[in-house]
C-alpha cells in the first residue's frame, strides 16, 4: 500500500527532471529495486497508470531492474545471493553476515523526447 | 529527438529531507524521539503506557499516535494518564511519513518534553521505508506473531536500533522458537540491542527504562 506514496515520489522526480531538460514526453523510466526494499513492481505499475494520467509521462514505460540481496559471510568470506528466504552462510552456516546489496530503491535514468526547436519557413 | 537523462536519485529522498527538518526542530529543544513500529496487536500502545507508568523521575514525555482509521482509541488512553498527545489519522495510508509527523511536532510544546514516542501505524512493511526525524527506531515483536517474522519481513529489522520482544508471559503456552527468531534478527542486524518484556506483568522493563533514561540524559546534556 505504501507503493502509492513512493509512486507519487517517482512521478514528482521524473516530471521535475523532464521539465529541467525541456522534455515534451517521457518515454522510459528505469528503476532499480532491491528485493529487500519491500517494493512490489506490479503495485508501482498499478498506481503509476493512475497517477501519471494527464502528465507528459503518462505513456512512459517503467523498467524494473530487480537486484537480489547479496550477503557476505564475515567468517568465511563467501558472498551469496538470496533467491528466497534469508538463510545462514551456505558454506559454513554462520549467521555473522553483512548485507551488501538488495536495499536499493532509486531512479537510474529516464528517456525523454525533447521539444523540437521551431523551424520557421522551411525552404522548398 | 530522444535523449537519455541520468538521474540516479533515491526515491525516498524528499521524505528524508523533511525528516531531517523534523530532527532539527527536536534537536533544537533537546528532545529524544523514538519511532515505534510493529504489526497490529503487538502491544505498541500497551508498551507506551507501561513506559509512562514507570518513567524515571524528571523525564517529561509526549506521544504522537498514528492510526490509519479516524479513531482516537489509543490517544484517549495516553491522554487519560495525563500525557501530551497528538493524533495523526493517515486516512488509509499504511505508515506515517515525515510530513505528517512534522505537522504533529508543531502541535506539541517541545519546551516541555524530553522524550517523544511516535507510535507508527501497525504494519511490518511500509513504515520501514519512511524516516520521520526520529533518533531511534524500535520494533516491537510479540511472541504470538511467530518466530518467522524476521525472515518474512527482513526490511523492518534492518534499520532499527532496539528490538523489544513483547508478551514473554505467553512463552509457556505457545510454540515460539526464540533461537530461530534471534538468529534471523542477528543475520539482518548484528548485535541489535534487544529487550524481552511483558507489558502484562511488567517483566523486563527495568533494563529498557535504564537504556531510555541514558539516551534522554545524553540528549539533555
């Protein structure tokens, strides 16, 4: 449910950036979302379809770059990714771990169509 | 013409800026603020009431109550014991955010408060992403919820400073695997300060209150 608030933040950042770059349309939005961030893609897409209506970003395609959580064992040094449930180090069973990635939640870049400079009286 | 615009911006940045403003207001008056998160029914309000009842002498407290429905059930209980309280109704939103808490802070007489407890909306997912301006984040986990919660809701255990395990009085009657629970927490948040308490019997509150008193005194000093 908090996806509504975060999707509003995404729209705000995107529109601000689009305006600063003289965009007439936003075509693509690339997001990186870590699996530990508790953000659901489908839910962001659902709210996006509603709240972007009537803006220059309404037809933008959302691209979700999912980052799996990566853990590093502080005892044996093994790095491993979590596909599913949180588990101790698969090599030495230690619970002395460091979470290296998986908590990302950011906009990486957007693609925009820029306003064409008005061409007066093209020669024939 | 198409163009790529690099942004690389954390989506929660605007909330975090507001949270910093809130913390600035609190710091200016030497108020230590705690964001209390938990699932519905874990005992957030009972925990606050027990803390009020046992508050070390000289500590003046205020409370912000967050609820998703337009109710004042919790804030009425706080008011009944004579504490300043501000109710936030989020209107269906599943968490408090820095903007709402900022407005609530403005309604409190910060001069008269040393300790501010902010009771978040009951939810183990959404509140984790929203900084409020707090100095410490606390999760209250209650034993009947089950020992698998750190595995199912890892995010909320990541950014917290203190964990309260509540309803220890029920341990003889339920199958709560304390080792499994603590292992999950340790993997996510190594060395996390943890207090096991019972809001029913008052067991375990001395240690929690000693920690609290130390933090408040550090802030006032």
